[in-house]
């Protein structure tokens, strides 16, 4: 469905530079996610530390996207 964000409260129209920046963040997040997944498969790696890294990195990327999107709802 085209323009479905208009039907969800709290979302706004984004400028092209904002869309490009969010897509760049998501591309980097996918690359970092692949790295974390690889770390998780290595022998001798502290899996608890990998899990914490995964969570903290996901949080960081989420905040970077949110900084651009600036949702108006909680």
C-alpha cells in the first residue's frame, strides 16, 4: 500500500535526505548485525558479551533512526 505511513498516527512525511540517511543507517546496521552473528558462531567467544553487544548496537541504531524520524508519539 502506497503512503501507508499516513494512516499510522505519529508518523510524518520525510524529506529525501532523511529517507537516504535512514536507509544508510539500516545498511550499516545490517552489516554490523552480520558481524555480530559471525562472532556468535566463533568458539571461545563470550556469548553473553555478544548478546549484550547485539542488544546495545540494536538500541544505538534504533536511536539513530529515531533521531531522523522524530516520531510524535510515545
